C-alpha cells in the first residue's frame, strides 16, 4: 500500500502525463526525457515550457527520484509588467 505522500505523487504524475503536448519542441523534449536525456528548453514566454518541466518532474516522481524546478521570477515579471 502506498503512503499518503506516494499516493499524492501518483496523482500528480497521472494528471501531468494526461496533458497534451502539442508543440513540436514539447514532444521532442518529452521524448528526450523519456530516454533519460538531459533537456534544456528555451522558448518565448507563454509558449509551453512549463508543460515540459511538469513532464520531467512527473517522470522523476514516477521513478522514485526527486526533482527541483526553478524559474527566473524577476525576469518573468519584468517581461510581463516592465
């Protein structure tokens, strides 16, 4: 039986993997992640980079590993509101 934390992670993984990757770069990045490759995604704000990050995090959690996601919040806020 899974503990509460593991059950929560499984729910997150299933929800993320159910999302549709529609952009070519998203599909290419997700395929690379599935192969175990490291991935760096650079694309304009609002183009769907976060979906790739969520897929990578889901894969890490699914395999019992940890993941850290960072983002340049100041740069994002300056770009949107500056």
